[in-house]
C-alpha cells in the first residue's frame, strides 16, 4: 500500500490534514474511491487497517482529520474545539471539499463515503445537503432519531457557552454524553470498555494522545443541533432514494442503543423510499467494529457489499 499525506485549505482558511492510501500496483485499481469520515475524539490514521484491506482489493482511500481532531487540530490542547462558527456544518463542508479533491484527482471514478460514529452523523447530513455527490454510503456505529434528552443537552451546552465560553472544555457534557456507556459493561477495566471487547485496542485508544479528549461547550451545542437538523422533514426529503446504503453496528453499541437505534434508522430510510438498503448488527460487538475481535469479519462484509453493488 502506498501512503501519502497532504493538507488542503478549506474555504474558511483552515488547513485540513488528509491521508491518502493507494494500491501498490496501480494495475489493480478498481476505479472506486472510499472516503472516510472518522468519529469524535479520534483520528483518521486509526483507519489505516481498513485502508490496507481496501487497497489490497484495488480501491483508493482518502481520510481527513476533522477540525478539532488529529493533525488538523495541531497541538493536543486544541483538540475538541471545532470552529468559531457552526462546527457540525464546518466539518461537513470540509468533507465535501475533500470529495471535490477526490473527483479532481480521480477523474471518472465513483466515490463511496464511510462514516463512523460522529462521522456517520455528519454523513447522514451530507447526503441530504449534497444528494448527487456520492455513489454509496456506509454508516458504522450510528443511530436513528435522537431522543428528547438531546434537546435538553443542547440547551445545557448553550448555557455553558454563555457562562464558560465557546472554547471551554466541558467535563459536564462529556459525562452526560458518555458517562452511562460503560455501566452496561460493569465491572469495567477502563473508562472506554464500551469501545471494544479487544482490550489491546482499548489500550491503544487510551494511550493515543489524540484520542479521548474532553470536547468543548461549542462542539456539543452544534453537534446536538446537527443531530436534530438531520431529522427535520425538509432535510429528510432530500435523501437520494437510489443511493446504496449499508448500515453496520455492534449489538452491544451504546451509541446505537444496543441495536434499537439502528433498526430505527433502517426503518426511517425504508419509509423515505430508499431502495438499495442493507444492514447488519454484529451480536456481542461494541462501538468500534473496526477494532473489535471480529474486525476481519466486519471488513470482509464491507468488501463484499462494495463488490455486490457493482460500482465499477
């Protein structure tokens, strides 16, 4: 696999760190590009293993560090602060700018977007905002319609912005958002047992200085606002009905309400008339399917789905 890294400057002047992975042998090139949108409090580099699997099969992969994450954030103390504007949308705008770069560098090739966790919610909104840009969508570690408590959290985050400032790290919002996730797995070894059954992968996450940061008040406000925006009727109707969608989740993933949220999302897309929809819940698996003990099964399923769609 050939690896490279570049920066692009987005429309607001922010430098966005981006990774590109290609097959060693370009004759294996399948003519399809996978764009990855990573999750909250992690980095694009954590998807290198998936990229290796995809490039082995002839696909090209791009993944950017979102604003407030990884090398885009720069210093560790900058982690968790996204933007002085609406950070949820600024991340989506950056994703679309990367899509345009991909299309320019890979003329005529189709693009499939893979979004995990926070990246999956950004991706849900992406296809509403840019319904003609993508040829396929894979959502991992996602969820359906937000519960009423999201509105309460949004209001609380707004109060915190006023009292502490938009750049203040919010331990309270972090606790309210993730504090209950580990209770399902007690007795626990770490604060992040909910991520995976693979202890070595959990430890890698904990030991990575660019993972697990406490995020800011403004991040939470705009992210929770974004979750609600996804489910506005005028936005839902913009979802392209013919885009192939594959939704995957762990049966023990608290983000997807242990499978129930995924069923909700699948039913929503069906009701909206999406015609090419597949889903799979991996029983026993937790939030990070690509770092689970059955990660090979998950990656093989992703490859099989891509091949079955006959994108090329």
